[in-house]
């Protein structure tokens, strides 16, 4: 008897036929670590402030898990990426970036929600604190860069710089454009610093700034990486006749309505962060305004623009990793292999547990670093570059692990966001400095006596209650061992050894910082007689640090404890 092909056994529903990933869920409500840091860093807030903040963050979690996830997927399809339009129909040069409607709407939703500009919303009556701002940043990046996260990070930096060093005229003219509620500029702000002769080595750049009689500047040269060509950007150039690098503001359109003298050469064919364009540009007598004191260009660039971007990279990378863990965990609820659920395979549960420990810890220390930065704590000089390096590299590791947990489905671009998240994570590893550059900044900070002392005091503060809790003894011993190793590296090794091994030193610094953080989280609950899950996290991470990421797990450790594994997998 013949049967219709649709009745063939190979075409019948199977275990993942109904798999939809985590779309449609509120990404704040399903993230215990994020809820934890929001609660703890807001403990001193007035009740009405804390309630309003949590409601605002929760609403954004709903948007990110719903409409923004859908729009991000839609605008990352062929034919939907942005394109450079160099001329209008009459042949007039316009150098315009045309984005899909989905991309523009995604930007508008996040901008209008106040992700970086809530303090410019007249109805918001409270401070826009770091914990609030960066909780939104973290959530935003759960959809990857998406053409939204990078532009908003750079917009955040320009808003801060305008507040701190902008003239009253610049604030009046530009803050409504990049921060004002209802601004029509959903292209937002950009950052044009890198030239082909030097990336992080900005002092090697060759663009020249010539002072004009009217007080403005005229820039001539080129920029090799122009992230998010928008309506306003920050740029650098050497002041004519000097080696001093100044920082400048450049509007896309001059006050007379003409296109400012820049020419977009082409868009970059980069492997990730493709939702927003990165282009190459020629400056042909671009009209610019000095941004801050001309002689302080590099200092202000690092203090306001780069530092803000690095905070965004750290939190954003952690958001990328969180989404990857969420997707891998959700997939594991559906998939079977060899007659049983893949969660029944110890090697699989070990992988998921390790991913969860690494990502949760990274979330905690990123928010600790942001809090230190907000308080101008000297230790932030170490932790901000450290988080940029370690969060981005770890996100690439976790996204790759997540892809592999999905097997062949993991490498299919329209099955899950994991391939896009992985590529975005690699971009984060290079943006605002590669590992060798960033770890050099971290090492330099570690070798400043005042900063090193502040970091050691921070570690003491985080672990001050640990010795009261016997359950934390093993994790505390690992912490002490790694802390002594870090001290030896900084105080006893030669300059050449430290320079060659700067990445290793940064890794040890991160391990010490995160061990102290996990110990603090667990001790906080124990001291306050609260049930805690973080004892498992502290002991699990301590074992991973002590034995290595790929080492066999010990029978007496948390990875063979069914309650611990259940905690990790349900987190």
C-alpha cells in the first residue's frame, strides 16, 4: 500500500519540533543573578525609587525577550543590513546610511525606553544610577549587539562627556539630539578614532586639525574604523604643527544645512556587530568643534569615551554569555539522544554547570566594577579594563560552548541567535583594545601603589566575614593561594617577565576578584541567615580555578552533588 510522503516516519514530529528557544520570556524575570545585583546595589535607595527602577528594568526585560528579539532577528537577514548611499538622485553627495525599518524601530524602542538617557525623561524623578543604567545595558546585549548596543554605548559616552566637558553652547545644541526624549536621531552618536596607521596607538594617527578664525577646527585625514556613522560623532586629530592629539565633536550636517566635509569610502565587511555599519571615511576639511581643552584630548578620550565603552563591553559581553547559557539550558529540556534526555548525561550537565558558574560570576564582578567606577574607587582603574578583557574573552568561550551543546543545530543561523552572539563576542574582544593592549592597562594599574592598595583593601572588604563560615573554608583557601600568587607576580617578578605574561597576570587578578565576590555573596546570605545558592557557586568556581577549566572534576566536589547540579541547571 502506498502512503503520502507526509506520512513518512522521517517527517513526523520529534523532540524539538516545538522548540522556540527563550523568546517570549521576560529576560529580567528569568535571571536570578541580575535580580540579585539590582536588589543588593539598591538596598540604600528610597522605596519609591527602588520600586520605579525595578519596574523600568522589568519592562525592558519584557521588550528584550519579545519585540526586540524579533526585530533583531529580522534585521540580521540578507538584504536587511544597512547600506551606504553616497549620492541622491541628482548626484548630490549625501553619504547617508540607510537602515531597514526593523533596525530603525529596534533603535527607537531602546532609545525611547531611556537605556542611556532616562535622566532626560521629564517624568523620571530619580537619579539614573549605574546599577540601573548597566542593568539595562546587560539586558540589551542579550540579543547581541543587534545594531543597537554599540550605538547606544557610544551615545552614552558622548552624553557623559558633554555633561562633564562640553561648553554650555554644546550642551544646549547637542544633548537634545543624542539624549533628549523624542529625539529623531535614532542613528545616534558615533566614534571615529582609529586610523590605518594605529588603532589603540592613537598618538600615531595622522589626521590634522587646523584652527579656523571663527574658533572652529578643520580636519583633514582619514579614519579606518568609523563605528556607527550617525548624526554626531567624537573624533581625534593632531593639532597642526604639534604632536598633541585633540578630541573633537563633528556633526554630520553643518549649521548651514550642507553635508560636513566627509566622504564615506565603503562599509567594513566585519564578522560581527553587523546590525550597525562600520565604515571608512575621508576627512576633506571637516568642520569640527574642540571637545574639552585641546591639550587634554587623549586624557578626556580615555576618561569619558573609552572608559564608558569598556564598561559597556564588559556588561554587554556578560549579557551575550547569559543569553547563550539560557538558550543551551532551554534546548536541553527538549533534546534526546540515544534514548534519553541529554540532561541525563553527566558530561553534558558538567558543561552546562560550568557555563553557568562562569557567567553568573562574570555578571557579579561586572556590576561590582561598575559600582566601583560610580564611586570613583581607585580599584576601578584595575577592574574596568579587566572586565573588558575577561568578559569578552569568556563570552566567546561560553557562546562557543553553547553552540556545541546544540550540536549541528548550533551552527544554523536561523535556528538560534548563538552564531550571531558568538561573532559579536569576538568583536567585543577587539573593540576598545585587544587583549594585549587591555591587559597592559590592567598591569600598569596594578603597579601603581595607591591603586594596588585600593584593590587589596577591596579584597579584604569582600572577604571579611568568610572566616566565620566553615563551609567556605575550601574556597577561601583557593582565594588565598591565588592572592599570594598575584602578589608574587606584581612584587617579585622582573619587568620583562611581567610584560611578557601580562595576560596571565590579568587572569590571576580576575580569579582573585571573582573568588572574593563569590565568597562575599555566600557569606552575605549566611550572615543574614538566608538560604544561599552561592556556596555552590563559590566552591564550584574554586575547584575550576584550582584544577583548571578542562580538568576532571573531583568526586567530593559540587559537580558530583545532585543538589548543586540542580541549582546550576535551574539558575
